[in-house]
């Protein structure tokens, strides 16, 4: 970008007519209409984001990254990092992007760390799997049954990074896809509750940005809802309904009957509501795992389990303790909390019988379909390298307020004080 003049607005969005949706931000800029995503606009967006960051989490040093992907907004509570994918910005959703940022910052302020969430989900998963049994030989009704927990957790390659990191090759793990999907789906349920809590408790002037995105997504979702697409009450259906019910967009009969108290969500901390949410929806969680468990695709399906003794030899990790410890990074507080989150939850034992179900776990189930739908919304139209370059360059600009004494060497009395700002472009 050395040969381009960023002050001359050379970095507007390429070619296509993209309508800029930025009414709320324009109000912040004294009503100045934003027509294009120019470098100046990107600078203003980042300024407003920094400003809101200082309001929401003034004590935290938050790293903000703008990955060139369509994964939506996300954050790492552990690392104090927020990721805002550029896809949404490229589509002109400026206000909604600011809304995403505010939402993620509120996660940093109020939510459990991802290790805690995954440790809790893992404990829940273990408890569920411990109650599901699989016939060693599906054609022999007299055969022995194996515990699904022993089968799935027998994989020595399971660790936090391998399950959590989207870039990690789960094919390496025998039941990696199953575990990752299952954990994501349970996490998605807890996340729906947490999203209700943090968005509703958000300061009203900041919440407007979030509401703008929510109402757009809801109007799209409601068409499917009205057409009965979410009437089966799978875990995914429940997550959607819970979110929109408690955000006040609809009154869903299922949520109303099972988990209707919005004030409870708003007045509880994650450590308080998590056991309640898991207990409330435990059979729904078990259902998706039972259905999906029979269709494990990756590497070793149960159908190919020819020698069950393998499970108990060599690599079998001791009742999952090692895995939990790895997810919690050895943090005994996280492990203790995970255990207490699910400590009271019990399941009746049950067996999976239908081994002929070939449907894989990565079909439209759980949070997966939701993520797919979200991702389809925000496919980047173009990889706008120029825009990225500008975003990155503005990220590195620092403004320092400086005061300097100026004095005339021949007249000490005329010394004057000047305040000015220094812009330092940190090119590293
Ligand atoms: Zn969220």
C-alpha cells in the first residue's frame, strides 16, 4: 500500500454497489451519511469500537482482530480477544458489525471462559454417554452391551485444542467429529441462554446495535418457524426458540412450558443457571447424542468395532479425567465447577439399537445447521485485499496526547504551553 494515498479514499469497496447500513453510527457522527466504506469510515468504525470497548471493559486490554473469513463474530474470554470477520462489513452491515463487537465485549465482561464452558459440556457429555449402551453385535439380541462413554473416550488423541480449534484435523481422532459436534451442540444451548442474558442486560444505547441485527435475523428465521420447520424441538430448534422467546421476539409454547422465566436468566450468573439449564433440557441433549451416536462417520463407526477388547487395552484414558484436566488446562477451579454443574444430573440407562442408521453426525443437527445458516448469510463476496490492508493499517495507528513547553531562549517569560496529538504509525 505504499504507493497509495489512504487520505484520498482510494480504498473504497471494490466495484459492486453495496448499500451501507449504518444509521446508528451516522447518528454518532452527527448525522453524516456513510455512502462508502472508505478508509476514513474504517477509521471511524474502529474509533467507535475502541470507545465502546472502553465503556464495556475499561480494565481489559482487548485484542481486536479482523479475520478474512465468514465465521461471524466470536471471542476468546481466556485470551481477551475479539474476532470480527470482515464479511459482514463488506456487505455493508456497519451497525450490525458494531453490534457484534458490543456483544463479544459483553461476553468478555460477563461470560465463562471457553475452557470453562467446554469443561462443563464435556462433563455433561460424559454423564450422558455413561447412560447409553450399544450392543456388541446388533444382530444378536443376547450379546453384551458396551457403554458409549468407554467407546468414545477411548481415543488418546482427544484434547482441548483438538476439539476446540476449528483448524485442527479431527479425522486424526477416532471419534473426533462426534465429540466436537456433541460438545458444540451442548455449548450452543448454554450460549443461547448466555446471549439472552448479556444482550438484555446491555446498556440501552449500545443494545440498539444488537437489536438491529437480531430483528433482521429474526424476520428471516420467522418465515421458517411459521412454516413449521422448528416444530420437532430438536436441540437446535430449542436453542433458536429460547433465544427469540427470551429476547421478546415471540412467545413459543415449548419454551413457555419448559423454561419461561426470563427474569431468572437475567438475575443469574452462568454458574447459577448452567446446572438448571442442563437439567431442564437433559433429555433433549441425550436425544441428539443417541440419534447421532449411531452414525459416527469419521474413522471408526461402531459398525467397524470388531474387537471391543481394544477399548480396554493400552490407550484407554481413565474415566475421562485426563481429558477433563486437559480441557481445563489443569485448572482445578474449572474442573470443580464443571463437575458441580452436572453433579446433580442423572439419566436412566438406555440402549441404542438401530445400527443401520447411516446418517452422520455432521448432518443438519444441533448447532451445526444453525452455524451453516449463519455462514451462508455472510459469505464474503470478494476478498478485498485493499480494504483489509486499510483495516490493518488503521489498527496500528496510535494517537498520543502530548504537552510541550515552548520557550524563547532570549525571553524566559514568554514560554508557552502547547497541547497536541502525535500520530504514530506502528508499521511493525
Ligand atoms: Zn454470544
